[in-house]
C-alpha cells in the first residue's frame, strides 16, 4: 500500500512509523514540580528520541534544568521503572542560536539545527524555554498515556509546546483514520514537492553540477536529522551529507571552499543562504536550474527534500531579521 504525501509517494511501512512518531501511546509533557508530583504514580518510562522531540517540539528542554520524574514503584509486579526523560549526555537546546556549531556534533549530540521546527520559521525566542511555558517553571519532563494526561489541568495542557494527538483505542480499526490524521498534520502549511514537473532536460543539465540532486529530490528522510545544510551539500555530491545532521561550521567551511559569492537563480548550483541578524547561517537551499529549487525546510522526520519554484522556496524561507545571499558552486 502506498499514499501520496506532499506530492511524494510513501509506503505503508513509512506511514506506520509516522503514526508511531506522531501519536504514540505514551507522550512527553513539560510540567511544574507540583503538576509532576500529582501524576507521579501514573508516570511511564520512555526515551526522548529525536523523532519524538520533533513531534512535540521539545527543543528547549536540554540545558534548562529540566529533569525526569521517577515513576512510583508499581508494587510487587515491578512494572514501573524510572522515567527516561532525556538520554545520557543531553544535547544542547535548539533554535537558531543553538544549532550546534561544533563540527564534531553528531545526531545523538545535537538535538536541533538552525531551522527550529517543522511548520514554522521559528526563532529561539518563539520556541520558548522550559522555564517560560506557562505561569510557573516547567522543568519536569513526564511521560503519560492518555488516561494519565486526563489528570492534567487545562493550564498544564495549554502550556505545552504543541498539541498532543492520541491514537484510536483499537489500533487495527483506527489505523486508516490515524493515518489520515497523521498525513493532514504533516501536510498542514507546506506546499507539495514539484519534482515531477521538472523536465528531463533540466535534470540532465543539473547532473553535471549537482550529481546527486535527482536521487535525493522528492523524498522524506528515514528519521529525524537530515537538514537543509546536508541536503545542499549532498546534492552537490558530498558523500553522505544528505543523510547527516550537518552543523553550521562544516557547512560554512564547505561554502568557503566550494563556492564563490553571487549567483543566478535560473542556473543550477546557486546556493541560497539565509543569515540571521548576528550573521549566523540559518537556512540554505540550492537551485536546480530553469527556475527550480531544492529545499529541506527542517531537520524533522516530517519534512521532505522538496522541489519548489525558486520564488516559492524564497517565500517559504522568509522570516523577520533574515537576509538572503547567493553563492555559486565553483
């Protein structure tokens, strides 16, 4: 079974993974100390994976004093264990100001790149910190199932970074409905990839400069991590870059070594780079030629490597304070 999502064919196996990432049975909540104590007995044990971090927009967790709540002992059966709120070696907070400049950063060490989160061109300020979600400090990361979440107050639910979506009660019977809900959530606010509209002649011309562009265009990532910087470098033939959470420093070094300033949007190989007010690179895309652009909007599992018109790509990447510059592959 296949489906079309944002103009891209995806398999039933992909859809199953997406359902589990979009609406897992147990979900993370940022709570105050008092709220966390009130639900401690029903807290569950889970690990905050990059995919769940992206789904629930928990970019401001690490480095802000957030701690995991220990689940109450389950009694003689011993089913409950400690809540694994953050993995060992918690990575830095996310957002444009915390994109992991170190070239040694890896997927497990860096939780976000400069694109912040899917669905919005956000700044670090709009993401919010763990201490500013609601009227009180929310520094407890607690995992709850749907029954446990019903014990939370309206204030606690409203203070979460994003809305929580729950799967249907009966997995087999609700699978199609849950799949449709997941697809609607992924597609909300994003344009379809137009890779099917690019002519064979355009792809052929692009191949001389961008040897891997057609291979990576019009695809969803297998997981969270691959981002705009890696996509641009991967299209240009840098081995392994398209599947990497590429950080700012190696991207900036590649930009210095592989490109020259200036570019023409109608030609293949023009790198579009958006910088913030501090000069740090926040986003990048690359032209395919004949008015087409390759763009990976965010590092999230739910955003594909899409082909858009250059104008669409520029409009989608605008944000207050950003400035656009162009480079050409040398």
